[in-house]
C-alpha cells in the first residue's frame, strides 16, 4: 500500500514537474514568436518607407521632366502665336496694298474703256467718211488692202523661199556627199569582167572530133546532161559553153575539162564526169557562201541561206557578179550606218541578203525582193528591219527603218562605179529616148536634148509661158519623174534653159 502511494505521489510529482517545464517551454516559444513577429513588422515598415521614398523620388523626377516639356511646348506655342500674329499683320498690309492696286487698276480700266469707246466712235466716223469717199464697204476695203500687200510682198517671199530651199538643199547635199565620199574611200573594189559564156581551151584540134563523137552522140549527151550548149566553130583549140544558168555552165566547164584530162569521152563517162562536177560545184557553192560570211564577220546565218549566197557567185546581173555586188553593198551599208550612228551589223545583213531572191526558183512567187524577204522570214532568225529592207529596196513596200534608204543608196553606188556593169547599145538608146520623152511631156517645154552620154538632159522652155520660178519647179518635176520611172546607173543632171533673144536690124 505504501509503495503504491509512493508510486502515485512520484507520478504526480513528475507530472507537475513536466507540466511546469511544458508551460515554460511554451512561454519561451511565444516570446520568441513575438520577437520574430516584431522584427518582421519592423522590416516591413522599413521596406514600406524605402518604397515610398523611391516612389516619391520617381514622382518628383517625372514631374520635373513633364514641367520641362510643358515649358518647351508653351514656349513653342508662344513663338507660333507671335509668328501667326506677324503673318496676319503682313497679310493685312498686303491686302491693303492689293486693295489700293485694285482701285488703281479699276480707275485705269475705266479710263481705257472710255478711250476705247471714243476710239470706236471715231473709227465708225472714219469708216463712214471713207466709204463715202471711195464708195467701198469695209470688207471690200480690207480685201483691197490684202491684195495690195500680197502683191508687194510676193517677190520678196518667193526670193526668200528660194534662198532657204537652196541653202537647205546645199547643206543636205554637202553632208550626204561627205558621208558617201568617206565610205567610198574606205572601200576599194575591183571592176568585174565576168562574161555570160565560158571558153574552154582544147589540147588540140583533134579533141573537137572526140567531143562531137560519132554522129554527134557525145555532144548531144553532154548538152542533154548539163543543160548547156557547146559551140564548136572554127576558133582554133577552143570550145564555147553557152547557158543562161551560170551554175550549169560551171558544171559543164568542170566536166569537159575532166573528160579531156581522162581522154575517154563517151555517154557513160560524160554522165560520171557531170555527176562529179555537180558535187564539186555544190561544195564550191557552200565555200563561196561561207567565205562571204567570213569576209563580213557575220554569224547566225541559216545553212540554206549560205548555200543560196554561194549560188549567187555564179550569177551575173548586167555582167556584174551578184555575190561580189552583195558583199560590196554590205560593206557600203555598214560604213554609212557607222557614220550615221546606226547598227553596222544589221546594215551588213541588209546589203548581203538584198538580192538573194534572184537565185530562187519559181516556187517563190513575186519579185526577187519579195521572194528574198519571204525566204528570210521563213527561216525566222532575221531582224524585221532586215526583212523590210530586202523587201523595200525597190520601193515595193513602205520603209519601216532608215536601213531601207541605206540599202538603196549602197545598191546604186555599187552598180554605178566604173566597170561594174556592162550596158548594150540598144538599152542605152532606149534610155536616152525615154529621158527626152519625159521632158517633152511637160507644158511649156520647147525642146529637150540628152547629152553627156545620157548623163544630162537639157530642157529648153518658152520664156513667155514659164518664168524663172516656174523653170525651177519644172526642173524639180522632171527630176522626180526620172527617178520614179527610169532605171539608170549613176546620176542624171536636169538643166532647164530659159532665155529671151531680141534682135533688130538697123538700115
């Protein structure tokens, strides 16, 4: 029993002691919590004070900046206000000046209107007096004055017109002459001496019999195969090959020379020789075309066009080699184009291709100019200016570029140079007759004579029917008719002679 009481007392003592310790520990915790809370409160107060100080500082800074900007804006507004007031004052002064000027102009206009009314009244009075004096109305008097002024100034106007036209024509002729001379001096071409028939030299007279063959079978086979004609006459050791086609004539020449070298002449060997000659001519055609392209330094030329250019080597126009003529025209076109600031390459192509239609067959209809233009257009790699120049170098279509005039000029220059072309006596006589006939068709012409081998036409006019100005106009009309209706190498000078001869005999 005592042990149990002792245990309870001990337990109660321990419980009281523990409870006291717990209460002390709890009190310590509360005090520590209060201290931490107080510290946190103080730190929060300090942070709030710092933030407030910063905000107040930023506020003061922003307010200072805004006050400065506001002061600048106020200053600008005051300046603009002052400027506006000044402009308003200046405008007011200018308005006052304009008002004064307007009043002055109104007074002057009123004075002018009064003077105009006075002048009109006086003009009416003078017209009435003038009509009473001369018996004419206003329209008749005006027409009379115009007629008198026209009569007085007619001679002066005509003389001035003649002087201006002569001066302009001289300047144009001088400039054109200088350009042509400069181009012609840079191009030296030899005259052509080709003929329309080919002479083949024979090794001996006995060769003529072998060419003819038994009963003429060799010569018949040769002529039928080559499409040419062999003329074997009494000329020693020579045979003449005649044909309108220069390519066939060249094939016949090569074949005949090959037969004479081989010595075997019969129909079979003739066919073989002609076949080989045709192949050789085809190769030479390509070579001549490529040589022309190389001489002119051109590119982008269709192979078919090159072959046609080579065929032009064997074609003659008025005894002038067509290919050499085309190359020469191309050089002249290029030189003149360079002088005039145009494209020399386009000018070269115009000159080289302008007569290519002459070697085309009957499948290409129309003139050689139209056929050549259609051919170039067909292959599709030529400039439209080149096609137009080829088609229009004989005035068949309207020109679309200056290259047409260049081509026409170069074509005439190449044809008119000495030795370029041969002319028969019949064509010369016909040209002289046509020239005189054109001149005699004009009214007032008494007679006309072609002189200087057809290079000049002298026209005698009746002095009582044509005056000096009419004579000048007549010369121009004749020149235009000759240019439009005749084909001639070189130039033709038109001279109109007007003179009056008065004679008396003293007895």
